[in-house]
C-alpha cells in the first residue's frame, strides 16, 4: 500500500534513490492496502485503490496537456502575458485550496480538485513564461533557453528540501510550498513591466 505522509528518515539503512525521491514527495510504502491520504484536522484517512491513484495521475496529465493546447490556440489573440497571469492566478488559488484542504482535513474530492487545478495551470504558465523570458534575447536564444531550463531545475532542487522545513504531516508541507511559490510567481509577474511580444 502507498501512503501519503510526512517525510521521514530511516536510520541504519542504506539510502535507496527511488525510496528517497518517494519520501521527498511525501510517499512511503506499507505492506498492504490502498493508498492513504491522511487529513490533519479530522485525523481520518481517505483511501483510494492503486487503480484509482493511476486514474488521478492520468487525469492531471490530461488537464496539463489540454490547458497547454488551449493556451496555444489563444495566445495569438491575447498575447502571452494575460494567459500567464491567468495560469498563475489559478495556480495560486489551487495552492491556497490545497493548504485549506490539508489543514481542515476536507474530503478527498476537494484535494483532488485542487491538485487538478494546480497541475492544469502549468499548461498556461510554462509556455507563456518561457516566451516572455526569451523575447528580448533572440540573438542569444540558445543561451537564454539554457538559463531558463537551469532556473527550473535549481528552483525544483530548492523546493524539495523546503517541504521538510514546514511543520505538519500529510499533504500540508507540499501544499504550503506549492502555494508559496505560486503566490511569489504571481506577485513577480504583476510587478513586472509588460512588454510587447511580436507573434509570428
């Protein structure tokens, strides 16, 4: 059985990269049973089967792909900045909803809805943020693109250990970090002076 819980180190055992990455995401293995999603406040567990977990994963992936395709269709009409702000707004709202669900122990459908919204928002954020970041660096597009990719990996590397610094158990550390990064990105975008992007 797979259970969502707070990160935990097991002393006296040799580190396993797969197990370590699983703990970073708040996952741990148990001998048997369905996937568990503990709620902090209510001290109860919402269980879903491995098949249902796979369906949730697939639905989030479908939401990401669908939103990116929708963004590609709309960008020639609106430009990338409005779509970026919409995506960041949805991400921030989804992150705050995740925090609320984790703190209150709300039913599982609320958690899944918040996760879906947060994942789907990436389809609006990623492509448009990259286009805006590269628009002033056409002659150095390769270098600029490499720096954008480097920034993504560095941010991810910094975000992972932050979940261990957040108090609480279950989904709360992940929710707090996700909400904090989404709100920071939204604030940075709102404070940035918009520039006109020439569309092909």
